[in-house]
C-alpha cells in the first residue's frame, strides 16, 4: 500500500478505459494521488490509447516477462503488476468476463493485507457483495474488502424498479418482468457481432436470465427481495441496450405519479425520443467522452398504466457509462474513508442528465 492514495485499474477495455479516463478527469476532486492501469496484452492498435492515458498522467504496469514487448512498441512500462498491486490502495478489475474471478485467486488474495478493497464488474458474480449506486449505497459503510459492481443492465433494471416501484420507502411490486434487447457488441469491439437477432436461452427456472438474478441480489442486500423474471435477446446493432418492462403493483398507480417519480430521480433520465440512435447520439455529444452516467433512460411516451396496477413501458441502458458512478463511489469509499462517497463524487453529477 502506498503512502498516498493510489488506484490500480486492471484492464483497458469497454469499462476499464472509461473508468481510467474518469479518474484522470476528477483525480484532484476525488483525492487520488496516483492512477495506475495494467495492460495485459501488447498490441500495436492499442498504442494510441495507451499513449493518451499516459500523457494525461496515468502510470502503466505490465507483467515482468512482457516488458520488452511493450518497449518494442515504443512504450516504457512504469512498473510490473506485482509492484502495482503492492502500491495500490484500491484495485479495480475491469477485465473480460471470468478473468476477474481468476485474478482474485491468482493475485488479489495474496495482497489482501496490502489493499483496502478489490472491486470487480458485474460479470464476476460471486467476487464480492453486489453494489449499484442509488440502490444499496449503505453496503459501502461496512467497508467490504470485495465488491462486485453490478452490470449495466442490472443497473438499468434496478434503477427502474426502485424509481417507479417505491412507495413509502418500500418496493410496492407484486411482480416484475423485464425483457432486455441487447446490443450485439460495443462500437469499440471488432468481434462477437451477431448477424441476426439471437435469443438468450433461459438457464434459471426462477429468474430466466441472469439479469433478474442480479437485480434481485442487489435488493436482497437491502432486505427487499423481488418476484422478478427476465428474458433477453441480442440484436444486430452496436449502439445501446433497450429494456421492456411489465410491473405489477400491489396498489393502484397513475401514469402522472410515475412520470413525477422519474423526473425527480437524478440517476434516471427521461426522454421523449423513440429512436435508440438519437439517445445514443446525445450521450456521444454531451457525455464524458461519449458516456452519460445515468443508470437508465425512461421513454416517457411509452409508459402505459393498465387496470390501475399494471405498468408497461420501454427504456434505454447507457451501457459502459451507467456503472461508472458506482465504480467511482466504491473507489471514493476507500480513498476518503471518513467521508460519504456520495458527497465525494458530487463533481461527477454534471454527467447526469435529467432529460436526454
């Protein structure tokens, strides 16, 4: 552990790179002295990105036996991954699915006494306690050593449920049914693109897809488990995820009160747009390096109340942006342990929009 406040981000992919960028933009405001990122694979096509992060003040760690490969690309590593782990106060793992859990056993457990916290992403179910900003911030007060920041679609579903479904401080929902229309691959990715809409097979008779399981895991941490089920289909688009929701309430609701709830929730944005590309374009033009931090974007025209207790509607998931605030709050919780991470990360609120 360093004498100052050092954050190590492992991975520079669709979550790692924007997290590093956000940390660099708000380094002084959050109280971070040093930002290190770990790069696993030396690739020529990554060189411009790595040079930009280094120019902005980040330090790079690599594996000892790969140092010469990075040097051949004209990049000089600042340290090895082992040296970075010894220095880091907080380690944020942003590697691809499944790698974070392996890293926990291979590397992180050896440094459990050196590091205040290890934070992984939503794909690493079981890495640590599930967390999403605005849903269960109270879990941070216990200063857990291991945290799993919920996935983008888990954030979206949870934010929707808490915003629309809360009544008198409790979730007033008899049943939740979510259908996720997932984008195929991020615009930064060259693989995994699907040529046609592809159904995600059900693997859980209770929850359907993992999205409902993960949302329920979040609400269980605040003592409010849900009757929830989810379905998913992957579409041949690279822009954004969409979500269709069907909520059954225990008591009557009106469309007007639901709209008022959404308008009063800072972590959720409203939109009057029907086209996904227009929502995506707003984030590209006005977000932090193209990303808005809102956890969900609710389409106001789509909200329908049926038989007083059933609500149908659509919304959009600002993926790879809507979990950034959770990552930042989790980091701030250990960088400034005596302060409320919600207050510490207030400078990031300028990337939350009331309307898209």
